[in-house]
C-alpha cells in the first residue's frame, strides 16, 4: 500500500462512526464574486496584473441561471436506494462589497450588499435567486454558510486606502482577489476572511460572523447548521460566537490554522465529532473532487477516497468548489465539470447501491445524535 493510501485510511480512523453509507457533497464559494467577466479578465491582463496565475480566475464567476439549471439536471438524474436525488450543499457567502459606496466615501468605510442583490446587478431580469429557492425546495441544493464575504475585508481596505495602484485598477473593474506580493501568504488574494494581523482587528471579524448568520437567516429563512470558514483559517476564540449564533457544526481542516498577532499561523489538531464551546461540534472532510483543477486525477481518485471512508465507518464528505461548474466565463468549463460529476455519481451508485445522498446539515445532525 502506498504512503498516500495509508494516510487516506489513517485520517478516517478517529471520530464519529456509522454503518450508513452517506455521501455529502459540500461545494464552496457560492454567492461570492470572483472574475466579473472575460472582458474584465483580458483588461486586467493587458494592464499587467497577474490574474492569470490563479487558474480559477479564468473560470470562476458568480453563478448564472444556466449554471444552476444544468447542475440541477445532473443532480436529479441519479437516485439512491430511497429514490432520493443527489444533493449539493452550496457553502455560501451571503454578501459582497458595495463598490460604489466604498468608492464614493474615498475608501474610508466598508459597505456590503447581499449576494441576492449582486445576482440582480450581474444578471438583471434573470431572477437567478428563484432557481436557488427551487433547488432548496426540491431538496437538492441545501445552502450552508461560508461567511459574510469571501474576503479579508480589513486588509483589503487598508491596501485600498494606501493607494495600491494595481489593487485600485482591480477594484475599478469589480475584481477582489488580486495577489499582492508584499503581503503575508495567507493574505495574498484577500480570500481568507478570518485572517488577521493585529488584535484590534478581531471585533470586526466577530461582528462579521453575527451579521453573516443574520443575513443567511434573512435570505434563506433558517439558521445555518454548518459554518465553513473561508480558506480554512479560523481562530478558536471565535467559536463561541458561532455557537451563540445558532450554528451547530464548524468545518475545519484536520489541522485547524489560525492567526496570532503579527499574522503568524498556528495549528490545532481536530477530529470529526470533537466538541467545542456552546455545544458546537467540529467536523472535517475526507474526500476531494475538483474536476477542473490542473491537478485533477480523475473519478477514480475520489472513489478511492470514498472507499477509505466507508471502510472505517465514516460518511464520505466530499469537498468541491463552484469554479468546477461555473460557465459564465467559459461554458466549456461548466460542461467539463458537470460531465465528470455525473460520471462520479454513476460510479458511486454502481459500486455502492446502498449509499444515501444527504445534505451536510442532515448528515451531521444524524451523526451527532448517534455518537
């Protein structure tokens, strides 16, 4: 057995167990903006900005109606033994920067808009959020929380106020995730919402948790059961705020990364089922499926990870990202991703006819009740 296969088995030994073969697909980054359009991408390249260094900048943009319609078709095309269709848990950022208000006040204050307003601004007349609600009602698209924004707001605003020329060019085009070389690695691209470098930045982040949960409740009509912090960076001191907001489960990497004064990262070992403050429960993912990544290894790679999970009585919690299914910049990207997704779902059903498709909230709730 290879070292990799040994590690796949070892990571599944500790934590909750169940004889049920549950498939949970958590798909990150819904609701949040990335590259606004191919026109913007070409404009930023022409301006000398290194946006091509991140593959997802070429493919990932705010979800379109066609993205949701075609994803739902794939999910509904397969059924488990209980005749339940495949389920996505879209891990959702509920807000994006309000560029006009921020600019109008000279970058002094930060303002945001609900992601539903961003959808209407990007795609006027399309009523994309109606499809979100249809997916939720059908039980195949069950949102959970990824944070208020997928953005280290305070670090981003500091760079803008200091007049960073490249960042201002990106800002004027509605693009956030520009790599700034002089920043600490976790801050480059500004994607890690809960990365901080100074203690006085903590209160803003606590407030963003509270507002993020509140916006989620306003938009979807229920409290999120699950919180998945962006880029896997989250300080343990914030867990009590999450629990007090009504969230039951906090996703972390096996080694939770969290910042200290000055931005240095520390780590903490966590296993699925470990309890935190206020009744909060930690969990980890044990499978990966990124069909449009340059490192994609095919359906077999994910199937082998699922097999290791089931061998040790664990649910298969599959990590994937919207970038693999977004077609707003390149429809071929969506086609490739959905084609591979359907292959994966068919392989799973053929290999394990007794699997159950479940949302994160339902699966984690069941596991906590029996462990």
